[in-house]
């Protein structure tokens, strides 16, 4: 049982160094996928020793970055622990996920963020989570409390074989649906969350654009649920 940390990053120069430092304290291989950053992120990552940096020349999306990280992590082990580069996760809480990997069950573990009613949590995050949770279930996926959490544990190479089509944020909801269809279970792990004040926290989530992308993904998944031969 070998677990690697996979961190997708896009223009998080102010947060990524601390995230990587804390991730290294887990004592696991760390893969950071720079998804075409145009700020100082590449230079910050280049200064670190003990990590492997994978870089997309242009921004391809979070899902694409995760797949790149999974492919690299699968060369050294059979699990990927993912967390976001914006500082909202506490990497040391990854120890709770390692217990699941050690237990031998080939499942996806999803970190359920606690405290989403906090002062600095934008309403779009709360609404988006509830919206996404329902439609993951409606598309034939599992009922989970936080389908948009990026703090997860994935079994490899199973995650690479699910044929997930989405390449941006929607990857994380689609893979839950595809996993259930292929008999891979989902378990939940409570985790804390840190939301910096507005103006400090950098988010690439765009409500209307991503709402439309989410809707298109869920429509495709629902159609494929009922008409599997055509989608």
C-alpha cells in the first residue's frame, strides 16, 4: 500500500508553498501538477526539493491536472490523496484517509468539509454543494454530503479506468457517478476547512459559467444512466 499526494495548482502563488510544506510532512511522495499557471507559481515550486512537479503548458482544467497526477502517482503506488492548493485544506488531516487505504477496501474517500456556514464561506460554495449533491445522486451516483470537496483518496489504477470525460471542476462529481456504476464504493471522512476573507482567497470558480458546465455534465450523466448504449 503506497499513497502519493497529488496537488493540482493554477495561479496560487500566495498559498501553494505552505500547502506543499505541510503535505511533505506526511512523509509521502508528493506530485504537484501546475496546470498552466501564469503567476509566480512555477518559480515557487522549482525551489522545493522532494516533490515532483508536472506542468501543463496551458490551463487544461482541474480534472485534466488530476489525471496527470494520477498517471504519475500510479507509477509508484496504488492510491492518490488529493488536496487543493488554495489553502482551504489542512494536509495533516490526510492521516485519516491513510487509515482507509491501510484497511484494504478499494473505495473513494471524500473529505466532508465541516463549518461551511462560517463567516468567510461564500454563498455560492454552500449552494453549489447542495445542488451538486442532489444531481450526483440523481445521475445514479452515491448520496454524499460534499460532492465538491477536493480533499479525497482515490484508488489507482481504478480511477484512471473509469472513463471520466469532464476535464475541469466537473471531473470530481462525474468520477463519483462513474465509480458507483463500476462497483467502487464511496466513504466519507470529516475534515475541517479554511476560507480566507474575500480578497485574500483566490478562487477560479465562476458561478454562471461553472453552473452551466455542471448542468451539461449532469445532463450527460443522466442520459447515459437511462440510455447507456447511446451515451
